[in-house]
């Protein structure tokens, strides 16, 4: 069985799309996944499955069962390990580092022209289906937000802080 991590976009943010983690866990269990665990209240689910999860079916179930539209992005434990190993900012403090997970690999032409807004102190690097963000002044002080990358790259995305990424990998490997 393969271990997967589901990253839900847009839940429990701003009070508009509240989802209780026990309900989310129950949904994944009823969808046939094993050893389901959630991590913090922002839509992170670690689970086992003998086959790759159907993301569209999960998104439909979340709407039907929880009445919340949410994009679901999935990475296997091996893929998440590669994300951690590919960190282009290994000397950055964990609190300054973020990963924007992309639903699909963006067009190379869009990645090539991607630029940070003027005077933004943050730096980023796009690698495959992830964008690494180093923001020394914090995520709330950069214009390089999840929405920025979604708009510029034309793909759905969700962002996690580096400590969360590391914890999800730990849970996936545990």
C-alpha cells in the first residue's frame, strides 16, 4: 500500500469554509482509505491506499458530504520526500520557507516569465509541480501568495509552511 498526503485548498481559511477534521477523516475512511490521519486544521490528510486516489471523486464527495467546495491536491510519500530533498533554500529558517503545491505542472512558457512583483523581499523557485518560496518577512508580507501563483501559472494550488511540510512527511513515513 502506498502512503498519500492530500492537501485541501481553501478550507478553514477566513471562516467561510469550515470543515471539522473528524468529519474530513471520516469522509476519507468512508472513501475506502486506510490509516487516515489529519494534521492541523487546514486540510491535511495522510492515508494509505492500494491505488492512486481519484481527486475528482474526492472533491465531489467533499462537496456532497461536507457542503464545501475544495480543491484536493495529492502527493505520495515518495513525492513529498522529493519535495523536501529539492529545497533550493536549505539555509533558510523554517518559518521563512513555504511550498506552493500545484495541481499540475504548469506550462514552461508561464514559468519562464514568472517574476516577483517589484520591491518584494521574497524569492521563489518553481520546480515541477511545486514553487518554493523564501519570505524572510513572513508569508503575510509578500505578494507571492497562493493566489498570485495560481493566477500567473494558470493552475490550482495550495500553500503550506515548511514546518507543516516536514510534519506531513514525518507522518507519511511513520
